[in-house]
């Protein structure tokens, strides 16, 4: 029975890792051992930053709503509180879009919230 080497599977594994680290700097894209470490770390960063992206967007929406609502004479927290008390369910993404694109509609939302 012939001897089986692991060269084919090892080569395949190495190619897979090196392909995934193609844009990395220096040895991180050329040497298997460092490329493997770099690949693992890049996947950790990707997982973490998918969560952080959601936080950053929410923060951006809140900043936009706050800036626009202050130009109409009400703070962000008071606006959100009054919307919740009136049972008006608009998420921050939509409120932000309305605030940046349509002043008249945002003014109406504020008036409804304050009545």
C-alpha cells in the first residue's frame, strides 16, 4: 500500500489562508504562520466592528436629531420623551432622515409632540 503524504491538503490550506490575507502588509500576506495569525485577528476585528458600526450609526442619528431639534427650540431628550408619551413610534434612523431632508415634516412632528 502506497504512503500518503499531507502535501496536497497542506498546500490547499496554505493557499486558502494566503488568499484571505492578500491585502495585508508585509509578511502578514506572504508567510503562512504570520498570515494565519493575521487572518484570525482580522476576523476578530470584523466581528467586533460589525457591532460597533451599529453603535456609531445610532450615535450619528441622535446627533442629527439633536442638532435639528435644537434649531426648533427643543432638546433631543425632551423631544424623544414627548414622542414616547404621545405614543408616536418613530425610530431614530427615520427621525434623522426626516430631520436632514424635510424641515417642514420635522417641524410638524415637533408640534405634534409638544401639543
